[in-house]
């Protein structure tokens, strides 16, 4: 099994990037875990967030659809799960899905609804809103936590 995490923009917060690197290292015990950072565009001076998202949608959609695999999009409207439910969900995907799981995490303004339509699954990390860099770190941690639950290893109590 392979994981590909597609992230819009670079992770500039050093604490988040250090945490992500640590969890990526830990995840390598279970499967290949790659990160693809997609160049982040800047909104125009008078461009609203929805207009900005719509303008960059074709490029992001193209990037999201390129790699083969099951597409999972982080979205506030997505399926809400606790850590054990997420582990069970991940385990089902690992046994029945293609060889690659592709997680997509948008930038600070989110993304156009067309990306939701292209996803196989929408996943919510929380009903709360987080900065996109923190959401990335939370995803990495929850992926690691899920694997320790699946493998019955001591991390989740």
C-alpha cells in the first residue's frame, strides 16, 4: 500500500513541518508515504475567496486526478469519525482499494466544489476549523494513530 498526500502550498510553519516529518518517518514502517506539494497561487487584490477557488480549480482538479488511486479529500462536510472509526475505515480501504490512497488537503482558502465531486471519499478531521497547515499535521498524526490501532501497538489508549 502507498499513501500520497497532496498539499496545496508549502508548509511554512516550522512546528507543523517538523511534526509532519516525524509522523511521515513513523508511517514508513507501514507503507510508502509520499508528499506532493502543489504550487499555491495568490488571490488577486479584489478577488473573493470563492472566485479565487474557482479560478484555480481547473489546475488543482487536474493535479488531483493525475495519479491513479483512491481519492480522499479533507473537507468539513466529509464523514466524521473518531480515531478508531478512522482506523477501521483505513483498514477497509487497505484491503479493498487500489494500491494507492491519495489524500488531498487544500490551501488557506479551501478549494472549489468541483474537487469534492472528483473525490471518492470526503473526510472531516473535526467539526472545528483549523489552519490548513495544522490540518496537515493532524492528518499525519491520525494516519499514524490509525496504523497503531490496526496493528494493536501501544500509542492509542
